[in-house]
C-alpha cells in the first residue's frame, strides 16, 4: 500500500527519496505512532503528520503534499465508523435562512461608526448564545453580527464567509503561500508576459557570436577565429504584490499559474503578499505573516522607480477597507488602504493591477470601482488579452 503512496508523491513532483521512505517504514515498525490501547490502530491524522515529518524537508512543499495525500487516501476515513452521531453543526447548517430578494432589500444597514458602537454595546449586554435573530451576535439570522446568516453590511464573527459582504472579520485566519513551481499546461501566460522584455548583454562571454566569428575567420585567411559575447538577459525588474486568502481562495490555481510564469520569465522578480488591500505592512511567508511583517514604507524605499509594480487581486472587499481608517478586516489600520495605494503608484509610476474576477462582474462591485479609480483605470483581467494589455502598458 505504501509503495503506491510513495509513487503518488513522486508523481506529484515532490522530491521524496528512497531513504526518506525507508525512514517512514522504520518509524511505523518502531511504533512511533499508535492508536488507543483498546484498538492499537493509529489514526490517519497521526500517519499524516508522521509521513510529512519523514518525507518532506521543505515547508514550501507542504501544500503539494497535502493535495497528494488527500488524493491518495480519499475516502479511507469513511470506512471507520458509520454509527457516530451526526455533528450538530451539520444540522444547524440545514436551518440557515433562505431569504427572498425582497426580504434582503428590507434589511437596514448601518454606517461604520454606528456599526462599531452597536457591536460594543452588544458585547457588553449579551450573556447567551443566539440563533436566527436580527439583533444579537448569533448565527443564521439577519443580525449584522455573527455568521451563517445574511446581512448586506455586517461584521462576521467566526464561521465561514459566503456572501462576501462583511466589512470586518474577527477570527484567526491562516493562508497558504502560492506555489511558484506549478507546471503550466500551456505556454500562453509565458508568451503574454514576454511582451515585457528589455534585453541587455552582460556577464561572462558564454555565447557564440556567429557573425563576428565568420568575419574574423575570413579576415584571418580562413583560419578559425572564434568570437564570443555575453549572453542576453532580460533586464526588466518586477515588484509583484499578491492578494491572498478570503475571496482569493476561488482563484488560487490561476494565480499560481501566473506566479509560476512570472518566476520563469523575470530574472529580477520580488514578490510579497497582502490581504484585500495594501496597508502599512506586507509579508513574504503566509505562515509567519504577523511575526515577519515588512513595512510598506521600507518596500518603497528599497526598490527604485526602475521596478514595474504589478498588483494581483480581485479587489472584492468592503469599501470601508479602502476608505476608512481601521477598515481592515484583520486589524485596526491607522490609515486607509487608499492612502497606501496612492503612495505605491506614485513611487512606481509604471504599474498595473491584474484582477482574476471575470470582467463582467466588475461594474457590480463597488470596491472594484474604487480600486479602478485609485489605479487610474489600469486594471486588467487575468486573461491572455488582459495580460497582453498590461504588459504593453508596462513596457512603455
């Protein structure tokens, strides 16, 4: 069974070696993981952690490992116990309210200050759990506080988002880095990115200069005179800022394709992550985004105007996140996102925003219209024609 698991990991382009596989078998034989005393059988979750620790030495490969593991062991846990009680959360999900368009339109919204002040009052007054209401912090209702219900402009507390209308989110959120080694099944993205090229010859003499060799040989009475010249390299410098998490989860695969193409085509590429809108810090590693912050001012100071700025994001968020201090869904930012977008576009005059959302929905998203205005309509869809248009703009 585990032989096929090993081949599955290799097929997923994970650098798993035979010695690492033997280490996993030795750990299993030694009883490193074991189930309850009454069964003596280890759980699939225990095996997952042991296999990952034994086989994967680079944390950037965890996402690939997770996908390969899930594909190989899909359905295994379903064979264990059919007598367990149905989780209560599953039953609650079936009771979520389905509202008609007329009912949704009748729900009143609050302004930013009123929303924050009302939440403070609710936190002081509420003493018990609520479900299905329109006032308290609860679930499944029309209250602006809670989750699993509907409100056109509320604060999601816990739960999973669905309506994409929360102006703030209070929960611990974990994101994954985009996979920069994804193999593309087409060359179209790379071809589109190649419009942004400026070649120069630099480095040691590694390339044969055929024309000069022919002329030199002829001038040397037929004696071979080999002439070399430095290779050509793309001198374009790109600063890539990518939105991650939340609504961007729907676009992970396409953004990973773009990320892979960028790393392949641009020798001078610097990349960072942000969430929804750029604020006073960005980060390189999503697992340590709060412990290893990078000040946005440092970013502006570090890279000069030679860099072409490319922002990738769906620009789908609450307008407060762009216009309001403290509007970030994750923390109380001192300055609105609009201020930081303006600073970035002033620091890097050659810039473009790539949006993975279908262009047909742009007119129906207020936040997209705001971002378009802030980037002076330099927003392009994540399509081949959109990328070509962005590259033509950046190459001017």
